[in-house]
């Protein structure tokens, strides 16, 4: 069986039968707490959006890795970058990318600690982030009765990416495009949520996939109220203007790098004062993820952006 | 200026003007000691030797990363692997590679903690290793009066690689080829040396480059007695039989992943009982690296395998 016939999720599921994997970041006990480690790759061919600058590439690879640490309620402390660069790449572009990555690390309070530089046919970046938490927040510990909430607004980044990939134009598309090109890791929110969230993950693939991950790994059912999903006014308008459905992006688009978490109802108020979070659903006994829209309830499809399933697909091009 | 016009060493030298880099692994203070972090990439096009199996690829990426941690006198504790895989790769090959990497991690006493799986045109592996040391051993702390020593034998791996790359045959070439395809990280030696070595690095690029690195970063002169370089009998014979010069491999070939270290003369005896090490030189006031062969002394060329300098060069194909 070839990897492209299996898809990323099935590959990871098979690996999980003999490896201890499944959360946003790996963790091991160290000292009085836990070390968290994450790695995320970017390829010129499949991950770099049209018009992305080298500075944006540098910031992007730091943010997506820091997001995995934030999603465990941990503090990122150091970042390494392994770069495969085409031999014809200009040094000035390379330095601009590294300086931007270094700056983004400082923004998240961690050290750009070095890396590796090799020659490759196409630009290839592997980021590696180390963090620390007294107690990491897992995906597998949501409890019936918990609320399900999300930080920020959803759908902006994948709408922006789709606009870039399809070559669309809209006078108000700037903020969505910016979120696609320059996502932020919710480091401060992750740290604040670390004390209260019962389970957590970042939304890198899609809200749907992240909800299914938490439901499956926690052995619970999740009900999503789609009308409660926080959307930005500007993306709602841009999508409408372009004849696109913003809900499709919010549910299945991914790349927002917001945090999805479960929390006990009595703790949500404590979270709310520190983090811009919105309750979008609830956890109950059972399994699976359902989506309530108005008076209708249906099973939420477990789909989003996934590697391997479709050769040569582009970031956030929805299936 | 393009990266291929600069070469890896010059690129790293330029980055070092604004980043804190220069040792085998990055380190940051954590708890009562230091966290060590290393990353090393492998590409199908430039790093995978003819005839290398997927299992060997899996072990290789773990060993070269663990070697960087060992070279700091630290204990490797966790490993992550970011894989870019061609979509047409067989899952069974992929799983064999991951299982072999997991097994090699256990051999070094560390946890295979997970990673990332993405689609790429060519097989691309980025390994990340985290270690811990009470006090890491740097390259920059050799002192005049120290002895210079090396673990194991040198030249085997690059001789073996060259035999594979040139398609040569020799009935006794097995051990050299095995060292090229399956290098070991000197984890136990690194830990034992951590208490005594005044400076240390692994020999990944070449002995010559590693000696120059220690001399330059420590602000000292190093004298190498080339006749003292430990060589394996079998590689000496194989090289002679093929009309090749084993000293050329030992000095400039690299890929042995042995440890090069400086140590105070009164401490070498303590090291010797725990580690298979050979004194090959000495540190003095001054700068640069000289090589004494018989009664002749000459400046040792600072060369070996270096990325970027020559597009499409192969692993260990000497310049």
C-alpha cells in the first residue's frame, strides 16, 4: 500500500500502534515537570502560498511549531530550524528568512537556538520547538459536562489562502490574506488556558478534524453549535462578495492556529477574563461529533486539509 | 551572492554574526543543568548512499543527531523525526524506517517521541534530538597544554562510502561499508568524556575541519601527529588493495561520527579506562592546525565534505 493511498491520518494511526504519539507535541517527564517537543515541516512545493515573502516563510515556520507547544498549555523555550535550500537561493533571502524566524521566536519569548543548513532541490524547512509545562494539557482528557470553546475567529486563514491560490481579488481581503501568510501562535492564551483547559489542541488541519480528535481520544461525544462559531465580520463580507461560504472555511479550512479546548463550566469564566474565547459546543457521554445548525443536527464530517491523500494539493485547498 | 558560491561554513559564519551558534548542539540553561538540542537533515538526493536500506536510513538519521548530543558530553533523552515522503513510497518501507529509528533510539537510551509526516518530491528526513547535561562540553574551551585525542578508528566510513559511490569492490570492504551505512553515535563515550574533556566535537565533516573548529573557537594552536591517527587494519588493507590512500580518508573524509576532544594530560588516564581513545596531538598557544608526519610539519588544510560548495555532490565524495 502506498502512502498516497493511505493519507496522513491513517499513516499516523498505524504508527500509533507501536509509537507513543497522538498529541500536538511529544512530552517526557523532566525535573519537576515535562519537556514538550514539536516538529513541523514546510515545503516550497506544497506549503508556501503565492506571494509569500521569505520573511513570512521564516515567521510561519516558527509560529506553526510554537502553536503545537501552546496547544499543550506549555511555554515555548527554544526553536531550531533545519533548512534545505536550493543552491541558487540568494544569501540575502536566506538571511532575511532566518532573521524573521529569530524575531518571531523573540515575540514568543523563546530562543532561536540554531539548526542545520543543507542543500536541497526545493526549499524545505523543518522547525523544532521545545517547551516546558508543569503539566501538559492533552487531547485525551475532555470530560462529559465540559464546555467546548475556541480562541479568536475561525475561517480567516483558509479563506485568505484560497483567495491567493485561486487568484481572486476583493478590496477587503487584506486581513484574511494576512492571517494566511502570517498566522500567530496563541502562546499567551495557551499558557493561560494551561491551568483550566481539560483538553486542548490547535486548529491546524480544520475545526472538524480537531473536534473529532478530541472526541475520539477522550472517548466522548462532542456537540458543536455551528451558529456559535466566531467569525470575523470582514471575512463574512469578503466570502459573501466572492460567492464563497465562510462556514465551509471555518469548519473544514484549517490553518487558523487558534486553540480548541474543553473546560469545566465553572472554570470558563476564569478563562474568559484572560483569553478571547467563545463557547461553541459541549462534551457528553458517547462518541462522535455532531453539528447543530438551527433546529437540525447532523454528524460533522471528519475532513480538512490532509497530506498524502491527494498528490500535489496545495495548502488549505479543501477536499 | 548565491548560497552555492558561499558554502556551508561561510553561511554558518555569517549567521553566527547575529545568532548564538557554533557548537555541535544548541544549549540553554534549564533547571540545574542544560538542555541540549540538535538537528540534522538527510536528503535522498545527496545523503543516501547506494544500497542503503530503509532500516539503515532510519538508524542513520537517529545516530547522526544523537552524535551531536554525545559530542557535548550530554545524555540524549528524546528524538523527533520530521519526514517528507514521496507519495508513491510503500507504507511497509516507511514503517520499516520508523521502526528502525525507534530501535536505534532505544539503543541510545532515549525516547522516539514522534514527529511530523508530510508529502515531498524526494525522501527528506529531519531529525531532532534533545539531551541533558549538567555542564555541556563546548568546542571553544581547549587550553594550551591539553592533549588532543579521538575515539575509535578514523577513515573507515568515508572509505566505505567512496567504495559504494564509485562502485568499487574488495573482498574485505565489509566493515568499512558497514560503518558508512550504519554509523554509531558514541553516546557512552560522550557521557564518560563529559567529566574530563576540556573541548569536544564529533567528526562528521572531517578530522581536519573538526581540528580547525576547535583551534579557531578556542583561540589555540593544535599540532596533529598524523602517524598517531588510529586506523583499522582492515581499512588500511582495503585502501591499499584499491590503490587509495587511507590517510586521505582519515584526515578529510568525515562521517566517522567518532569524538574528537581535548583533555588535560593528568586526566587522560582516567578517560582511557572508560573509553577507547587515542592521543593524536596537542594544544599550544597560537593559532591554526599543523600536521606532523615523520620529521615534516605542514599546515593542515581545512577541508572535508561541505554542503553547497559543489552542487549535486555526494556524501563523503571528497573535494
